[in-house]
């Protein structure tokens, strides 16, 4: 019972198949905060280098739009060209900004999980709209962790914004004597400073969140021993069936080997434990080859078949041991045994001639 409970604990690392299946389902270690920080950082970079062009283009757009709105009577005929012109100019003005944001979000996700498109993650599931399951997810440990993280991020960002604004209090009062454009520039610089400081803090929090998401993903992906056994059965087959197949394969290989014994020229023995059948054909073989070999019961069978077919048996313990250990079935003998085997074959041929 204790062993069964131990098997049910998720203590084993996930197998490659489990990871691939989870990836197909859209389950990956991904931090949403990294994508948010990437979007915020790309916005800051875009406005830092292109804010002047963006503001001037926006002002030109407004001037052109209002310059056509003179004292003429506003009708559909004269307002429609103005509307379409302003619309397309707005699109062309916002397109670089939107493209920058999209590229940043795409790269942030690709760097985390790679390029993987899974449609199963967006397929509708009735379990997602189940009120009971939704209520359980609302008060789960994961929801509690996400809530604590959100509160912590809001507190940190608010504190950073407070410190930045507090340091700028001495510069606020002189703004009463500045022009409107100077006030706008000051507000823009202060806002950029707050966002830049906040962005650095959010980068650190996002990296911590990514490490936590990876740890949580690996923990949820762990498997029990029973699950690994079931997966091995499904991918590699039942061990009992595999063992039976291997046994049948060995028996068929043994039968094929025994069928080659009558074709051998000589049987070298140990004398009782080993038996190696050698064959040599000068016209087609560079060296003698082992066509059958065995130990114990198989060796006795090889000697019995050889006796039935009149194959001579030669006792040489050192040669038999070396051939059995070093030469594979249907393999040729090593160079070191050429002289010894040649003497044995010469003796066998002389017997055949007699």
C-alpha cells in the first residue's frame, strides 16, 4: 500500500513525450509580465527617438484638418474628402508605433517559448464556462499568487512614481510663469522619467515572474511512476509482449544457425562447453568464417548435428575460447588465428582425402 502511494506521488521528471504533448496543448512556461515590459520598453524607445516627429506630424494633421473647415457650409460632399484624408494620415502616423509594439510583443513571446502555434489553446471548452470550476479557479492557490503579485507590482510602481513626483515638486511652481509649450515639454519629460524608472523595476519583477512560472510549470509537469510505466507501454509496447517477441527472434536465429552447421567444414570444441562451426571457401571467402557457435546445450546440439552429417570435430580449447568470445556469428576469424585455423583445416582436408 505504501509503495502504491509512493508511485502516485509526482516525483519523476517529465518525459520528452509529456513535454511535447503539453506544448501541443499550449501549456508552456510563459510570463505575461515579460511581454508587458517589452511593450512598455518599445513604446519608450519609440517616443524617445520619434516623439518630435510624431508631435509635429500630429500638429500638421490638425492644422490641415481645421484649415479646410472655413466658413463654408458643412455638407457631405465637402466633409467626406477631409474625413478620409485625416483618417489615412492618422493611420500612416500610427502605423510605425503599432508595428513597433507588435514586434516587441512577438519577440518577447518567441524568446520565452520559441515559435510554436497551437490551436488547441484557443479552442472553446465547456469546462471553461462551468460556474463551479470557475469558482474553484477563482479561489485557487494560483489565483491567490497572481493577486499578491498584482498588488505587489501596483505598490512598487506607485511608490516609484511617488518618489519621482516628490523630487519634481520644486519644479512645479515655476511652471506658472512658463509658456504652454514649456509646460507640455516638462510634463512629457517627467512622465518619461517616471515610465523609464518604472520600466527598470518591472524588468526585474518580470524576470522573477518568469523564473517562478518555469518552476511552477516544471512542478505541474512532473509525473508519477505509474504514469511513466503507462507511457512506456503505449510508446514501446507491453514488456511481456516485447520479451516474447525477443524470445521468438532468438529461437528463429538459433534455427537459422543450426541450419548452417551441415555446411561447415569443421567443428572446434572446448571440448565439452563450447562448439564453433567454421566454413571456408577459397573461391568466395578471404578467410574462414564462423557459421554457428554456442555454449552448453547449444554446443551439444551443434556437435550432434555435425555427427549426423559427418562433419569432423577438432578439440582445441584456446582457439575455441578465442573464437567464441571475439568473433560474431558469420564473422571472419582474426589474423592472429590464421595459422592455428589453417593447421586445423589442413588436418580436416587430409582426413577427407583419406
